[in-house]
């Protein structure tokens, strides 16, 4: 049992770093409203992400690109009202962090109006300058590499990243770059499990995997995938935890246990 789960004390950024040091898995899900957020807290989830995935699973768009800062602030504030313990992270949507000044303005809204404790942004390269600016202004940052949905058109679709040797080396370099720029956390999406394991071992900061194998320091799933209610074909890295449980909170609790015990993700959920 984790200290925060037992005492009800809020999860903090230093807590996440300590969990990596102690090899204790970090459990994360997405949420877009107060009710699911409250169930996540009840189930012992450590980190709740208000993802720009809401553009697809809530708003019905075909990508995350139409999501606005106003929408992210609204949904982040909704989720914040349902949380007591889990750390709240909010995505910065497409073009909302295109330069340091814009990123600072929008991050301030997500934290001050939305109640987020950390913001997440996709990419490396020029994004490292933005991460550095946010860190210098006391904004905790979660970086996101691998399949970055805001780059869907450049990537040519939702595809596994880092399979070729050159691509794998680039991802390793990008991971170190975002860490050195000041990121406190790194999401790795749709990355071969062996590559994600190497990155996780080499970094000081925790990694959170989604379709990146079991060796990451933690896992995240879109809550609608976890509950089996996302329409259409679901990615192989997802699992319907509601199918074998009696309630939403039981499903989230089953996912939480599976991540902490190492049962999820299994080989069939990885690349």
C-alpha cells in the first residue's frame, strides 16, 4: 500500500520521483469530468490526466487538433472538483505552446483557472525551449514522445514510433533532451517495449507508458478504453477492465491493481 493511498495525502511531483527510485509503479488514467475523477480517487489512482483526447472520445472529432485551450480549461476545472488525492495534469492542446510566451499564458490558465498541478506537451526539439521557460516559471511539465497525436499528419497516422534503429536513437536523444530541459515526467506512447525499457532505465525522471510495455515506471489509459465504451476499433494496448467487474470504480481499481502488480500491460498489449 502506498503512503498517499493509505493516508489520503495528495500525490506530489516529488512523490512520483520517489516512486521511480523505489520501483513502485505509477497509475494514471484520463478523465474529463468530476464524476470519473472522484471514482479514480476512490480507486487509488495516482495521476489523472485531462487529455486532449477529449477531442475524439468526448467531442467526436477524428483527431485532437480541434481542441481549444478554453475546452481544456473547462474540463480541467471539472476534473479538479472531483479530486482530493490524485495529481492533476492537463494537456496543452495543438499550437497552445508554439512559443514560450504563449505557453506561459496558457499554462497559467490551466493551473490558475483549471486547477492543474502540471501541464503536458508533445515533442522535443524546439519544444525544449518551451519546457525550460515553463520550468523557470515554476510550472511542472510532463513531456510526451513517441506517437504524438498532435503530429498525426506529419507522422502519416497513428503508428508505432521508434522501430527503425535511427528512429530509436532519435527517441532516446529526445527523451534525454526533454529531461535536461526540465521535464518532471515523460509519457511514451506507442513505442517498442524494449526501447521504452532502455529509455526508462537511462532517465532520472519517471516514464509513463501507453502502448510502450511494462518496463515503464507507470501506465496511463484513456478511461473510456479502460471501461470498454470507446466506439470503433480500439488500439491493442487497451483492455476492457469493466467486462470482468461490477462497477466503474471496481474496473478502475482492477486496472490500478494490474498496473501495480505488473500484470498490465501484458505482452499482447505491447509492441
